[in-house]
């Protein structure tokens, strides 16, 4: 069930992006972008982050080694292959080439 991005006018001027789920429910709202071109670039960045970004657990109930340490990184498998993303992984292009070979 695919969602969509919606460009809307920001109350203070400029534009915001609303990310909607497949049922049309609001999932997220972006920062304010000064131009539509910048907002469209923001959609591209959101897609990149959603597809490749790690989840950093900074919640109060996260298991940390030492109080005050950096947030825990939750790794997720890529395409069900059992491989995981790393915080120090190579470039996106290198990752795509690697997946294309498998």
C-alpha cells in the first residue's frame, strides 16, 4: 500500500511536504522550504533516507551501554537477504552495485 508526498503552502510562507500513508493519513510533516524546487529536492532526500537510513534509538527506554552514550543504531536487513546496513558503509552507488551483482 503505497503512500504519497503532498506539497502544501506553509503558514509562515514557503512550502512544506506532507507524507501520507496509503490510506491518506498523515505520517509526517517536513520543515519549511523556501521554494517549490527546494521542497521537491526535500522529497528526493526523504526517499533516500527512508530507503537507506538507519534507525537511531534515542528514546528514554533505549538500552545504552553507558548513560549519556550515543544513541543505539538498529540495523535492518536489505531486501531480505540477511545483510545489514552499517554506520560506516560505503557510498550509495557502491551499495547499489553490490546488490545488483547478487
